[in-house]
């Protein structure tokens, strides 16, 4: 009886996880712009893989395999969102915005429109500037040497 | 690098488990899946992750170039030295049976020593490759993206 219940639960999580995998990969192909596609990809990372690993843990029972799978789940839940964040951060810093965004309310970071900046970024950029200047100098000197 | 706060925090969390897992793969290599090659790469990945996020300069403070280059040679020295020791004890080259009184114990010790040599060399080569790629002057500044 217990075996049947565990089997049903694990198969349910396999099927739901596979559904999320399918939805995520379909979204990565079909959605409109980079940000929506990144959202679909992170669904695969968390919901799809998480549910499939949960199904495997139910099949494994109380054993060393389950402990290893739990560790995999833990590290995937740490690294997956971090990787998505790194990709999104790089795209945001390079000036990519959602395609139907009317007004740019996130004007802190992009360096292109200078007058609408807040105080914080001004000080940050002022603090950054001498470092950049020294870096440029050092790179010039190395180029001269080479 | 001000906008990489999350990456820095996650890297600080992850570097220690990666190194621990590298050691596990290294010393588990004679019982199950694993061994020197994989352990060297995993161990190097921990440091390479640190170098990518915190900068090559701070990584070079931990492992200067000459240390990395000598690690590459040291691993080969451990590998070949194990074989020479076997020859000195009366066996063939890499004939582990002479290392201990019982043959299988000698094979155990010999394989651990050889895998350690392989791991050290692979670690050094991965770090050297990363240094030579990441040490080039950047073509784009962080702001110009």
C-alpha cells in the first residue's frame, strides 16, 4: 500500500516536472524578448528540475542516494538563480530593456542619460572615475612597453 | 564591480564546498568514480570562480605564477617518483605490490600517490590556462558594455 502511494506521488512529480520542462523550453523559443525568455529558462532551473529530483528522491527512499540528491537540489537552488541573475545583470548593464516598456523607471544604472541620475550613482561614478583613469594609464604604459 | 554583490556573496558561500568536493573526488578515486583528473579540474574550478568574481589580481596573491608553474612539474615528479621508488624497492616501474607487505595494500598506497600527482598537475595546468587567458588586457571596460 505504502509503495503504491510513494510510486503515485513520485510519478506525479515526474509528470509535473516534465510539464514545467516542456513549458520552459517552449517559452525559451516562443516568447517575445530576452527578459521573458530568461524567465522561462529559470522556470526550468527551479520548478522543472526540482520536481524531477523530488520524484527521484521518492523513488530512492531513505538512503544515501536520497541524501546526495538533496545536496544536488540544494546546490541547484543556490546556483541556478545566481546564474540567471548574472545573465540578467549583464543584459541590463549593456542597455537591454523589455520591448514594451513605456517609461524607463530604472534609470539608476544605465550611463547613457546623465541628467536624470540620482545622488547615489553620482558619488559612485565619481569614486569609480580615478580608478578607471589609473587603469587606462596602466594599460597605455603596458602597450607602450610591448 | 559594484553591481555584482549577489555574485560575490554566492561565491563566498560556494568556494569552500567546491574545494571540499574536489578533495572527496580525489581521495575517493581508488574506490569509485573520480580520480586525479576530475579532482584537479574541480579543485581548480573553485579558485577560477574566485578569480572571475574577485579579480585576477587577488587570485594571483594566493597562487603566484611561479607557484602554479612549479605545481605542474611537481605532479609529474610525484607520479614518476612513485615509479622510481617502486624500482628502488625491487619491483618494476609503477609496480605497486612492493610498497607494502601485502600486495593489495601496496596497490592502495601506490594508486593514491599516483592520483595525487595527476591531480596536482591537472590543477596547475588548469590554473595556468586560466591565467594566460584572463591575464590579457581587457578590450572593453566594465562601463562600456
